[in-house]
């Protein structure tokens, strides 16, 4: 049975369910930041997906990237699958702008974090969800 890692559950809000992944919004308003988590039990690495699953994952990363691009017009979309703190496979899709406080460095360890106001978060979730085909 698939279970979302407790750290992801604590740090994110649900946005959408795609065929493979749960799409989550990182609760950090400094960067529009989505996390895609394949809803497959005990998955820790991309190569553990079968070929169709790997293709599906790339397609869903592209969908999430497009949604962020349409909403915030970033200078760059960063995509990464780390997992040093959370072993469950998850892919970060982060909209970056040249004016963001960590540019051009990484967001990890930058020290910049600010939680969303609930109304702002809910509005962003709706907007992203609509672009991902969710109601």
C-alpha cells in the first residue's frame, strides 16, 4: 500500500492526482515549488520504475513544469530527484527567477523559507490543479 512519507506530508499541500504521481505544493512561498511523488509503494529510485512508468514520470514532470511556467513565467524551471532526507522517490519541480533570493544558487540550504498564507496557498493550488486537468 502506498503511503506518503511523513516529512512530505508535513511540508506540502496536495494539488492533484495524475495517473502516476501525487502532485504536492511545497509550503514555501519564496519559490513556486511542486513535488511529484509516484504513488508506488516502497519506491526510492527512478530506475525502479518500469519503462512505461519512467516515461509517464517524465510526462508528468513536463505537465507540472508547464503549469508553473504558465502561472509564474520563471526564468528557469529546476527539476531534481534527491532523497537524502526523504528516501521515498519524489521529484522537485521549482520555478526560479533571477530576482529570487538564492539565484543563481540552489534553493536547498539557502535559509529562505516563508509559509504561504492559507488563502494564497489555496488559490495557487486551484490554479495549478486547473492547469493539470483537475477540478
